[in-house]
C-alpha cells in the first residue's frame, strides 16, 4: 500500500509540473476611443535588437515577427512596405522569480493494542491523518513577451498585448513563441478586413 501511494504521489507531482510549465497568461490593453476599422496595414518599427543573448537573438526575432504577421493576416491585415497604418514592436523580458509550494504531510497509519479488561485485548487501527503542510520555495524563470501597436500617423500607442509564463527550458522554441503569440491574439478584438 505504501508503494502504491508513493507511485501515485510521484505521478501526480509529474503531471502537475508538466502542466505548470505550459501555462501562459495573456492580457491586452486598448487605448480609449480607438477605431480599429481604420487600420488595415502594418509594418515593424526599425528598432534593432539591443542585446544578443539566448532570449534576444535573430532566430527568436524572426519567429516572433512571423507569428504576429500570421495572426494579423488571419484578421485580414496586410504587411506594408511603406506608409503603414500601424507600426509594431515587441520586447522580451526574462527574470528570475521564486514560487512558494506546499505539500501535505500525513502521519503513518498504525495499529494500537489496548487492554479492555476481563482479559480482552482490543486492536485499534488509526488511519493516516493530515498533520499539516510543508512549504518550500522553487526558483524559476518567468518570461514576458509584449507586443505594441503604434498609430503610424501620430506615433501614439493604441494597443498592447502581453503573455507571461514560466520558462521551463533554457532555449526558446518556435512552437513556444507561436503559442504565446496566439494566446495574445485570441484577445485581439479588432474588426476583420477579410
């Protein structure tokens, strides 16, 4: 029984860790009074990547730009070489963080023998009981991808979307980038131009 409990606990922990690494939270913010039906074209601002490291490099830059372009094309927007309606840029931020986890602590089940009088011995079985919780800190890296949409005519920020999640691998895969961009653009409530 103890062996089965340990296997069940190990499988539950493995499943929790697997799904915890996959969770991405996304949000969007829109400037007040913006009529998105007037925007049909986009281009990337010419901002160069400031720092070349494993989180900011040419491969990730191309993956993000291709994923964003694919999502905007689905909405009927077109990429313009000159004179776009909106300019796009993005930032990547990675920081170390700590999350607090708690595990339940149980007592061991036991059998107790008691003398009941008149020569009788009673056996009392006590199941395992919740004794409390053991808490501990787990260090992890949290990454955030922020996409900005700027009106090209007046250079004002009109929309911002960001996705935040735990980075479980030291390398960023294009699949991860696509999932983050899709989660941001699921909340993209602009009119279709198809």
